[in-house]
C-alpha cells in the first residue's frame, strides 16, 4: 500500500482551489457584515427557545420568527431597505466611501457579484424616463464554453448563461446613490401586481421553469415593529407552481420581500442547518452566495385588514387628499358618498404620472390636481402613484368608511361557473325596450317573468353611481345584477344582465 | 508555546513574501487556503462543504487578525477554527436528525463515490474523526498533541484514531 500521506494527498489533489477564492471571501465577509443585525436576531431567538418562551414554527414550508427588524416602511431591497438607511448611506458615499453606489450599472454589477455570487457579470443599462431616477439593468453571465449535447440529452446546467433584470432607483435625488428595488428572471415569476400588497396568510403563486437537474425554491422575509418573519416554500425539481404563504399571526409585520429562484446544482445551503438558519440560508438577501441561475425578487407590503373599522363620522373627511410626491407612504380615511368615494389627487412632480385606484388607472399631468370618484367598496384600498413602468413611488393606504350603509355589494353569490351574462341590444324598432327614469323600475319591468314574490330589486354599489347598477336579492343572496345605458329621452334601459343560473336566464 | 513548523506542499509554495506582505491577512490567505481546502475536502468528502468550511474558518481568522497574526502559529489557529466549524456542523446535524424536521443530511460523498476507485473506497471506510486525525497527522504533519488541540480531543485519542484509519486504509488498499 502507498503510505497514508501520499494517499491522502492524492485525494486532496482532486479539488482545485478557485482562482478568485480571496475575492469570494471578501464578498462573503461584506455580506456577513451587512447582515450582522439579522444574525443577532437569530441568536436572540435561539436563546429564547432554549428558555422555553420563544415562538418557533420553523420548518420547510413554515415560518420562523425573530425579534429585530425595522419599524420604517421599506422602499428598496438592496443594499438598504428604508429611506433613513439610504440617506445614511448617501452620507457615507458623500464622505468618500463606496463610490460605486453613484453609478447604476456598477450597483447592478455589485448586486450580481456580491448577492447572487455570479462571476464576471456583464450589464446593459437603460434609464427609464420619469419623475424619479430609475433604471433597468440587464445583467448576464456568459455561458461556459461547452460542447453541443448529444441528441436527446439536455445541455449541462453549468453551460447555461445567467440573466436577471435588475430594477434600480435613485432615492436621494439627481447625482445620488442607486438602490436595487426589484429583480426579475426569465424562468421565474411571482404573480403579484403593483402595489404588491399581500394579506397575512395569503398564498402568492410563483411560476417556475426548472431545467432538468435544477431545482426551484421560494420564500420571503417580512419586517415589523421589533419583529421579523421568514418563510420558505417547498422545492420543485420540475417546472410548475410554488406557493408562497405570507406569514400570519407570528408578529406584526408590515413589509418585506418575496423571492423565487432556480439553482443549478445540489443543495445551495448549509446541509446541516437548524431551522431558522435553513430558511435564512435560502434567502438571497440573507448572507449566502446562492449562485442562482434565475431569480425573481420583489418587495411586498402587508395590506391592512379589509374590514371596515369603526370610525367617528365627524372625524372622517368626505374627500381624500392625495399628494403624489417622491416615496411617500401615507394613510388616510375617507367617508363614502352616495355616488362613490371622492379623491383629490395632486401631482407634485414635474412630469405626468399614473394613479392606480382599485383597478382603474388615471393619468395626471405635471403639477395638476384632479378630482376622481372611485367605485370601491368600504374597507382598505391603496391609491398608488406610479411611473410609466408601473414602479410605485407613492402609496396612500385609504380606509373607506361607510357609516350610512350606502354600499350594497353587486357581487353575485354563486359559483363563478354558474354565472350567465346576457348583453341586451338596444333596438326600439323591435318593441322590446323598457325605458324608465328609475333604473330599478326598468329592471323590474325587464325581469318581470323571472321575479318571484319576496325578490328585492334595488340599487347596487353606491346608490347614485352613474351609470346605475341594480341587483336582485333572493332569500338574502344576490342572484342577478343589471347594468344600464341612458337613452335619448333621459331614461335608462337595461344593457347587460349577469345572473346566477338558478335565477332562470338561460 | 513552540512555534509550529508547517510543511508546505509544492502546490502552495509561492514567491517569498516581504515582512509587510507576510503580515497581511490576504497573504496569509493566499499561502494557506489551498492546503486547508484540500484537507477539509479529504475530511468531509464534499467540495462544496469544504469550501464553505474554509470560508468560515478564514472569516473567523480575519475578524481576529490583529490578534491571530501575533500568535506563534496563526496556521494552527486556522486549522483549529476549521475543525471547530466542522464539529459544530456535525453537532447540529445530530440535533436536527433527532428532531426529524428536515430531509436526511447529504450523504457522505465518499460513500457515494465510484467504488472502482480504491483510494476513495479506502477513505469511505473511515469515520470523519479518523479522517480528520489522519489528515492532521499524516497529510499536514502536526504532532498528535497539536492535532489533539485542534480537534479538541486528547493526544492519545488522536493516535488511536490515526492508527485505526491507517489500518482501515491498509485493508482496502492492500498492496496498491
């Protein structure tokens, strides 16, 4: 037998140290330092668990809860989250540190190398015209030089290049530092639209395209007052859907981020972690170089309870005043009016913006103030000021109160598969048109053969909304709604009927 | 404490360093990382885990570099840190396994290796502690006292583990 020393050295020679080993260590150290607060949180929970007083619900698909975290609203993902942190970073850069923050492309490159762990990333950057500094960086790594795969065999994952679309914003004005606000990949998608509001316990779906031999992982981390909660999804080894379950009941979190990514080889995290560490080890912003081949990472915030809150009528204004200015997040209350919810929106910027209100989008010119009326039910909704690329920069969380009970829901109370919709053609020559000054009269006349004793025909939505909306309530359930058009003589006629199949319209 | 004499393999020998360079952490890293990585690879059987343990060990040294560089043997401290990181992983693995809240740990890469490879098969027959003792004593040239300090065990235990390891290897490799 060869002597043990030479045998051991022969085995040891099978691993080749990386040429960039020291640079990788430097990146690892930077990330560790940045996450000192997170690490401290983990330790604190471990101590609490040892004492038998901690909340510990961490397992795959579950949630871990840690003390710590920010009590400010977040506006970015990396390197800082809140405006206060970004302003502090700006001061450091003004003092001569980290000058790369002043360049959007360099910031995207740093994100790719320091956070994603990509080697030799390249960037192509496009600045987005709008009221704030915004840019989208196309970050790629070149594919490895590989021979073409044999027929019928998949290409090796190590041969594939990587790509991510990194959104950046400058929050401290022209010439200020850049921050990463979102990342989107080609193989991953999170089904959540602006303003990225989620509810505790909500399941957010993520779609993944997983190449053979790779796996997909999702999760998120949310922050609140003195609390931080992380969760992870199941792993997928083939293309499909991942459920991201927003933490609920663990702590009062307010905002955070969701992620889903594809990794090309084996477990990319500590193989022997404790639970909290395992979840954090999978979090692309929590300290490990995961080297994902594809990543989607978005901000999300917890929406408030949608049930109406008891509010003193006299305290609540009839018109909500919304000012769209840079990175403002505010809360307001407004009292519903007979024809809807009234807003006065002022664009404080020098460019046209978009305002999103409960499914409707309005354009507001530079420095203009407009009055809007929303048909949004009582509860909480968001009014979002955005740029053309739908990146939010101001959000007003609006609580609509309805002490007079004006709102009557037009939602049909039956399975969506049982709903029939009938468009009514306005044809006076056919002699079938019912026109009435009161739309409920027109509705009764139109539906007369189908109505039963006890059916209630009444206005739906807000009572004075134009055009009007009428519903039919049978045994406490809304079974039909009618939409109207105005005809020449000032009356209303039915334009469309939506009904549950039990109502009897075929 | 006597200054520890470390064998330097041909692979890690480089140009001589100036005193300033030798004093820098980067120079220390560049001089030592390949050997530590290979040692950890032999012990763990996993390239990925070896690299992670190496990073953890060097980061720990870096954070204390002002103190560590003045030690008689910064290299001994480095290896002690690396083996500590390995031990704490093993402890965590045991704890997690008892709780049964996660999939089984990654199998020993040596066990999964091609069994036609006699050298790898020989190592697969050793426990991780035996491999660690052999690596420190045979591959890196530490004495059993120092290896015991690094592993946190008695010198006599190191000798027993190394002896068991040699015997197991001999059984598999025979006259190879």
